[in-house]
């Protein structure tokens, strides 16, 4: 009997670990695990756009599945602008405002302005649930600050995704330095414990590349019904290598790239089987001389001009190119 109990205990422990590692696959770090992006970046509004942030704010959405009924937290890693991780210009003098919104007006599928990708529109729709300004603060340097707890029902309900939507706006309200930071959606205030089925997305992605030319960054836009072609725009890529579009049907289509302080647009046709799945935008750095501290902005819109979301955890998984079976190789039976 004792042996049986031990076996049951070991089995339970293993099962627990398997479940935990499974949850990790749904990991809610933003940028997401598969994206291979070190940080999000937002500059103070006195910064130069040539440093890689076109508008000095960034909007991210968090989705909580309806069947998740516990309270949750939104954690920010390195919310301060100073010390480690951040991009100094002269001396650190930037203040960054992080604000969490819930309720009506947040859901970007019902409130286009909320998407935050077109400058001049009110991206602050919804009820302000929490906010805080961070300057140069050793207390939060290379450490987490936690917003919450929040009740899922405080979000804006979206029936298509069967989820409550929350929004976090990051604004560089003063100064000229670059604030680098990450988010984590968590069930716990002090640890990163994923919320089952949770995800995060944005419509204008401003991020930092690794200082490593072997490193490839990925972002994963979701292609919804009715999309015939997409317009991909990138900003301040600094001529740093290639940007490729990969899907199950595309081996790697290069798009036009930006250089310094400019937007460049390119168009890519969408095949009907690509609808309802994710694309993989790959950012391959130039080889040879390293382009350091490269910050870049990316948007994608349909032929109708609707912005499409980039998900931290790609919907339907990472698309892998599958070569079509060549009919030429078919040998007729004699
Ligand atoms: Ca400064
Ligand atoms: Ca810092
Ligand atoms: Ca920071
Ligand atoms: Ca750049």
C-alpha cells in the first residue's frame, strides 16, 4: 500500500510538472516567447523620431477567456527609465505613464480609435482602472511593478474571441530617453503565472531588436476573413537586413524595408487558405557590421485599411512553410 501511495505521489508530481510546462506554452510574456524580441520600447516625447519610435506611445491589449473567473494582474518589467535596459540620451530625464483600461470603448473591434495605430485619434477609450508614472527609479530598475488585481468582467467583452479585453497604454510624457520594458499577464502578484487561454495583441508594434546579427525576431499577425492583400509598413529599420513574410504557403517573401526615420509600405497577396491563421513576419539582421540598438515600428492593414492585430502567442500556432507536392514528380504507372 505504501509503495502504491508513493507511485501515486510521483505520478501526481510528474503530471503537475507536465501541466505547468504545458501552461508555459501559452506563456503571456509580451513580447511572446516565440517572438525572440528583447523589449518593447517607448521614447519620451522630446525624443527624436529617428531613434526609432514614431509617436512616443504604445497600446497593447490583453484578452482573458470568459471561463477564466479568477482575478489577475498585469506586471511590467523595468517600467522605470534609468539604470539597466533603457536607452539613455544625454542623461536619464524621461517620465513614462502606464495606464490600464477596461470596460466599454476598449475593444478595438468595436472602437477603431482604440487601436492606437493612427495618430490623432483617441486611443484612451474605456474606463481608467489604474495608472502610474515612472521616472528614473532604482526600485523598479530591472524589476517588476504589478498592476491589479483585476476582475476579468471589468474588461470589454468581445463575443468573437469569447474574451474580456483590457488595454495598457504606455506614453513617454516627458524627456527624450527610450524606455525599454516588457509585460506579463499573471495569476499572481509576485510571480509570472500564466492565465490559461490569455493572450496579448497590438496594432502598432514598436520593439527593440537583439544586438546579435544571428538573432531573428518574429511577429505574428492574424489574418481575418475578407483579407485579399495586406499592406505592411515598417519604420526606421535602419536598412538592417531583410524582413520576410512566411506562412504555410509562403517560403519567405521579402518586403520593402525602411532606413532612417521613414515609413516604407509594401503589399502582399493573401491566399484563401491563409485566412483564419497567423503569418510569420521575420526580421533578419544585416550580416557584417552590427546595427546596434535597432528600434523598429511595424503595422499591417488589409486592402480596406483595417489594421490587423499582432498576437504575442500566434493564433493557430507558428505557421510553417509546407512545400506543395510537385505534380511533375508523379510517375504514371505502366
Ligand atoms: Ca535624456
Ligand atoms: Ca531600467
Ligand atoms: Ca525601462
Ligand atoms: Ca531603428
